[in-house]
């Protein structure tokens, strides 16, 4: 089992979760983070750090977010590892409460 970054992260990309990860399993895309399922050790320390509640245990991913399990696995190998927190995207505060953002995901 692994943890999964879901839709709330799109166009926000807060990185509070990155510093606490003991195995550097986060990957950074243009406007979204993923968790590499091959690296994640299921420690859950990232979950409370996410300011938009975008991270779930795989078995707890909401029904309307299930596609993000596959998306994390698909995108993670193609994106660079991120190991340090940095500023969120400039428009993050405007997007943090927006729903149905999948069409804005940049690959």
C-alpha cells in the first residue's frame, strides 16, 4: 500500500509534505506533486502536513479521486524528486478550495 496525492494539489503544489518524508518519495510536476508508489513506505507523516488535505492512504482515496492512484504511479517515474519545501505556486491560495481541477493538471 502507498499514499496518493489527489486533485486538491493541482494548481497549488504546496510542498509542506516534502520535508517530512523519510524516503524522498515525492515527485514534482509543473503544477502538482505525486508520490512514487515504489518509494513510499506507508509512514503517513506527510498526511497531516498537507494544507489542502490532498494526501490519502491508497485504500482511503475517495471514490471520486480513484483515478489519482493510477496517475501518481504513471507520472512519478517521469518527474524529478523533490526533497525540500519551497513556495507554493503563486495562485495556490486562489485554487486551494476549487473542486474538479483535473483538467488543469499539467504533465
